[in-house]
């Protein structure tokens, strides 16, 4: 029996999450963020990530049996508190630990909704942001700060800082501590509107805020304080929140949401009048308080005057021995100052990411959001749920993105571009009408218009394809330009090569660019024809219109219009097989006479 040889067609991508320093490649869902990654987060070189999620599970809630949340209005204003049905359906699904599968409902009914505005449109006050990013995030089970973990192409903390910029803050201060340098790089320290404060010891969120006090000296406006672990937060939400804060005139406004399984979050405790009285952390809460389903999201808007001085009164007298920022609520309330709460209907957007499950859910929500934006703009996504496109990517109208595609970093695609099944495109520009056939990996490349690449092609950094150029299957390129209308259709390596227009590169052509020490260039001028299985030993130049015979090894320059052949001349030995071939040898072993001619 002959066993069929199984041929390996495509190599698996190397560098899976093993080596932490280089693990930010796709497929490594939990790629530890590296310093390199943090550096890559700077605007110029966008970061690559890959959080692919396939389960349809609800954020934070495994939700075995979705049940409609019973509705017991006790306060007239709660009727608008449970809108956004779809999101709430997910957020209010009973968690697995819920008694009888349903969490106590009393608190939902007892929580008043957003009040109508009281004050007339508040005067414009300066708005500054304060992002808390000094913690480590133990529940991630990572050696890397939680805030460095990439979510849809950006470190978590960077999403938060970008959201504050989008909300129109004049300046943002980021408090760093754990892996301070990496976090600073992940945020991007080139923007003048961003400053950093240092929290040496992580003594709690309140302590983190106090560490930044100096940066707010002389500031008389509002401070938008945000936990750094809110990657899904949208600028629009922050704008609405700030507007709410300003129109209500309370010195402090909290952003809250209602979820069925509030475990792990600080609960919003209201008095009988429905006013926010304090926030109690899970560890300090009584069973009754724990049943409260309105949680603090770690998003606050505070009048500077009601922030630092009152917060200094917070103590470490609590279960975690930390200075809680959340104590500010009780302190202000005690002073008779109002604390407003803005209830956000879409819980997924405002829930902090604490572990890998929540990280994946946040990534999925960002990818979904991007998919919807693109579809609204006229891009077809064959299967939005299996398409992973980073926030900054742009794609022109009538482009089609097939399933299983990742498009990352600063990629820009023109109109009527098609990206085939299972391809990864990173930091690449693709011109109108170009097509990438399935299973290609393209990074740091520029494709002009009407190009066709793949299937199974690998275009590495500094690959440039001019209009109408073609790269076929099992072709790898690096630091190579392929001129207008030129083709390399099969099984080829082109590295450090300058290739003119209308050149044909035959199957199996290799540019031998590396001599063991240095890299050298291959120059192939316009209209050259390179026969199959040629090796071009660089440095070498094939001048315009020259021909290379198949199977040649070219070591010296080829003049224009010349034919270069460098292979042993073929010799045919007549009748050789009859005399020396296998049949003849077998016959000789048996002692048979040579067979007669027919
Ligand atoms: C915090 C809130 C909780 C809220 C939850 C929402 C407090 C005391 N509790 O809890 O009410 O429901 O967020 O997700 O604020 N950080 C520092 N320095 C520190 C500690 C934390 O900068 O010393 C940063 C972390 O990096 C993180 C943010 O503050 O970005 C929140 O810290 P985290 O430990 O996640 O707070 P939670 O316990 O989740
Ligand atoms: Ca948190």
C-alpha cells in the first residue's frame, strides 16, 4: 500500500504567545502586552491585537436562561430608567449565582431614574480629565498591568484617554504607578494635552486622585475622573454625562448603571428620598446593600472645589485598608451637598474590565461597534460577528470584507476593495478596487489600485505594489517594490528588490538577498522576463527587457534585451533506459536475456 504523502501547504504562523516580548500577534487572544507593544501604541505605528471571541455569552453574565426582568415601578421617574431594551436584556439576565436564578429585584424598583435638568444650561467651565491607571489588576492573572492589555488594537488605558479627548476635555492627567513607564508609553506621551502623575504605592483610588492634586492647582472647573479600565466607553456618553452634571448643579455626579449581577462593584446606596447617600464597596457591604443592583461605574464628574479638600478626609478604615475615592460621596452627602447620579442604560459600555472574560467581552463590543459604523458607511461585512477591525481603520464604500478577517492598526482601504476569508491586514494602505484573496497576511505594505494578492500570500513590511500588480499564492515579499502591471504569481521570495513595470517573475524565483552578513538589493528593470526557478544572487541588476532562462542562477548583471542562461546544457543519451534502466537491471539479476526489440 502506498501511503499518500500529505504535503504541508501553509506554515502555521510562528510566535504564538510563548515569547512574551513578541507576543502581540493575532491568535494570541491573551497576548501579554509588552513594552514593545506599548511603544507600538504611539500614533505612528499602531498596535496589533487579537481578541477573538466566539461564544455568544453576555458580558459578565453566563446567562443560562434569559428571563424577562420583572418590573415593579415604585418611583414615577423609573419609567425611563430601563430603556435600551436590547442592552438591558443582556445586562439584566440572571447570573448563575443568583438565588433561584433571579437576583433580588427590590433595588431595581427603588432606584430612581435620571432627573430632568433643573438648572439652566450651566455656564461653560473648564473640563479636565483624571484617569486612574496606577493599579495592577490582579484579577487579570497577568504579570502586566491590566491597563496595558490590548483591546481591539489599543491598550485599554488608551481607549479611556481617547474617549476623554473625544468628549472635549482641555487636558487629561493620567495617574501611573505599576509599570508606570509602560503605561505612559501606552497612553502616548507625545500629546501636549496629556500629563502624568505618579502614585508610588497603590493605596486606593482616593489616594490616586490625591496624588494628582498638584496638577489641578488653580483649576476652578470640573474634573472628569475615570477608572482606566473602561475600554468600551464612548465619548458621546461622556458628553451626555458632563451635560447632565452641569445642568443639575450638584458638585458631584456619578455615572451608574443597573445590572442583575452586581458582584465585585461598588453599590450606590440611596436614602429614603432616593438621594445618593454613599457608595459601599463589595467587601464592606451588608447583605442588604449587596442586593443593590445600581453600581458605581468609576466615572465621576466633580467640581474641583468639592474634590481634593473633602477627599483628604477619607480614611483607610475599611475592609481593604485603602483610601477609597468612593468615600467622597458620603463625605459630601454628610456636608449636606447633593450628589447626582446619571444612570447609563448600556451597561456593557460602562462596566470596568477586571478579568480576561470581561476583556474579551469588551473587545467584542468594540469590534461590533466598528462593524456597525462601517456597514452604515457602505462597507459590506459578510459576517460582522467574525470580523475584527480596529477603531482607527478606514474603509471606502462598496468594499467587501469576508469572514474571519482582521484589519488592524493604521490600515486604510479604498473603495471597492475586497478582503478574502481569513486574512490579516495590519498597518497597510490598499487602493481602490484591489483584491486580497483568502488567507493572506499583509503588514506594513502599500497596495495601489487594481492590485490582486493571494490566496496564501505573505506581504511583509515595506512591500509596495504599483497599480495592477499581482502577487499570487505562496509568494513572500519584503522591502520590495513591484511596478505597474508586474506579476509574481507562484511560489516566490522577493526581498530587497526593486522591480519595474510589466515584469514577469516566473514560479519559484528567489532573490538571494542575504549573504550571511549583509542584505543586498536586486534590481529588475521594466519588461524583464524571469523564467521559473531562477535564483537571483544580489547585488544584481537585470536590465530592461532582458530574459532569464528557467532554472538559471544569476550572479552578474544582465544587459538590456539579453538572454541569460546559467544551467548545464541538456544531453540526451539515446536508448539509455533499455540498457541501464530499472527493467534492464531486473532482467539482468534474473539472468534473463536482454529483451528483443519490438
Ligand atoms: C472601583 C470602585 C467601585 C466601582 C468599580 C467600577 C473604588 C474604591 N471602587 O472598584 O466602586 O464599582 O471601580 O469598576 O474606587 N487605581 C489606581 N491606584 C490605586 C488603585 C486603583 O490608580 O491605588 C486605578 C486602577 O488602575 C483602575 C482604577 O483605579 O484603573 C479602579 O481600580 P480597581 O481596583 O479596578 O477598582 P475596583 O475595585 O474595581
Ligand atoms: Ca475595576
